[in-house]
């Protein structure tokens, strides 16, 4: 029981800090490149990222979803080419 709780805590820590930061940053860059610089989402350093994520919900989700779909398309492309 205790090991399951620790594993779940580690998973949420990993997801919240590492994966959300990577997905958001990738999404912000993808949006910037695809729109030729018209859409500029702020790119944060990891220390500031968690505080800014809590404050700006709408800005966060558009870049986050863009990063998620970028990696989803990249994975589909890799699977299709192999």
C-alpha cells in the first residue's frame, strides 16, 4: 500500500514538472514556427514554469495541447515509416 502511494506520488511529480514543461515548451515553439512568429507564447525556465502555469490557464493549455499533438504526430510518423 505504501509503495503504491509512493509510486503514484513519483508519477505525478514526474508528470507535473518534467512532462508538462517539455510539452508546453515544445508547443510554444511549434506554435511560433507554424505561425511564422505571429503567435508567441512565453517560454519559461523550469523554476518559473510551475508558478506561471498556475496563473495563466488559457495560455498554458493551447501550447500544451500543441506540444502533445506534435509528439503524437511524431510517434505516428515513426511507426508508419518503420
